[in-house]
C-alpha cells in the first residue's frame, strides 16, 4: 500500500508543479521515483532507466491533455509541430537506445546536469527572438532530433528545450508554450516505445509491473493524481507569487542535482 501512496504523492507534486510553475513533470518524477524504487529494492544498475522510462510514459498522457487545452485556446502552431515531429520521433528513439546503453550511474549524472542547467536558467532573462529561418526544414529537423535525444535521455517532454527554440524562431511565448506541449507527445511516445523495445533485452528484474523499462504501477499511481492536481496548480498560479515560487523551486532543484552528483 505504501508504494501506491508514494506514486500518488509523486503525481500530486508533479501535477502541481506543472500547473503552478509551468514545469514538466519529469523534473519531479525522475528523482522521486529514484528514491521510491531504491526503497522498493530495485537493482541500482536499472533503477535510473526505469525511472526515466516511466516518467516519459506519464508525459504521453499529460502532453496529450495539455495539447487539447492549448488547441482550444488556439495557442499551437501546428505547422511548426508538423515540421518538428520527424526529428522529435527520430531523436526520441535514438535517445531511448542511448539511454538503455548507458550505465545507470552515468545516466543519473546526465539527469543531474540537466536539472542543474534548468535550475540556473530560471534566474536569467528569457530567450530573445533571433530568426524565423530556424523553422526551415534542415534546421528544424536537426533541432527536433537533438531535442528528442536529450528529452529521452533525461525523461522529459522537451518543453524546456522546445520553448526557447521556438522563441528564438520569433514565435510568441504563448505560441511557443502551446506548440512545445504538442511536441511533447511525439517525443514521449517514440521514447517510450524505444524503452520498451530496447529495455526487453536488458531487463533482469522479475516484476510483473515492468514492460521493458516502463513500470506500469508507478505510471498508474502518478497519473491518477497528477491529472487532478495540474488544473489545481493552474488555478493557484493566479493567486500565488509564481516568480518567487519558481526561484524557490530552482533552489530545490539545484539541491536535487547536487545530491545526484554525490550519491552512488
């Protein structure tokens, strides 16, 4: 029972952070799953892979839900989504393959580096517009592939990478956020399929909840509460000092990153 409650609590935290701070759930889900899986006794060498794959599985649902919401508000540049998708899918599959091939300790440090960069990025000014040509075929294909690879390796939906890129391509912040939400779906689906396919050959854990590297019990527990707390967080965003909360979250994220660096 405590395991179900732990996953439900992770969903509460992830949903609240997504709605209140506009941050992807992967930043919450991956490190907290690492703790729960460790207490559950999963082997250390596969623990990180399972946490990242499961985080991506939850993002398939949250990204789809967010996409519908942004579409109703006409905040998605579907042309940009169409241009980015082939690279995102390719990057998601390649990233999953690379992640499965990387040792758990190294993969954990990859996530720690990403978390550290995001934490520091919160204290600096927003990205400035550069050139609309960034949405041209070759450039956007390369960008999508890189975003997909990084997202699959660290277990995120790619919003923290896609939004700055779209803003640099002279998209409004509103359009960039909505478009990035839609881009999270092809990234996560491709990466999850990769983790399931490639993870089958590396799985040594006898657990009925596991399919490849995806832990379905964790997925169900997290989704059950995150879909409730995400809208609640969005409502609280209009009443609370979000800028201060983002800075406090960045400090907490910095501490998480540092702890991942120093622990085995």
